């Protein structure tokens, strides 16, 4: 992770690398989810342009192919601040 953070700083991007291990995921226990958190969608879009054109970054990603399997690519938006406005039990209700 130090290498990729150094790359992020070199490229001048504000995205923060985040890593989550799957601990209670049945057959997926031991998998690792990796994400990059950006301030907002416009920052994500402009910084992806910087990264996509960088040969050194692309070389890093291609080197990872031997040790990883990408199972999905997703774009998530955080709703945590909204949960408080929905009421105390909103997080626990099923539909």
C-alpha cells in the first residue's frame, strides 16, 4: 500500500485508498475489497482522467493481474448522514 499511496501523491490525486478484509463472508471470507474514496463525483471524474493516461500507474495495475482477480467494479455513494434524518429505527426496518 505504501507504493500505491506514493503513486497517488505523485499523480496529485486526492483519492484515498481504502482496504476492507471480508471476515464474515462465508465462501468469500479472506477476500479483500479495495476502494478509492473521493470528495465528490466531479473530483472522481477529473482525477480518473489523470490516472488513465499515466503509464507508470498502468504498469502498476498490470503487475497486479498476477496476484488478484477483480470480481466487480462498483461506484458507491454514502448515505450515512441521511439515516439520522430518517428516524432512529430506519436502519433496521426491512421492506
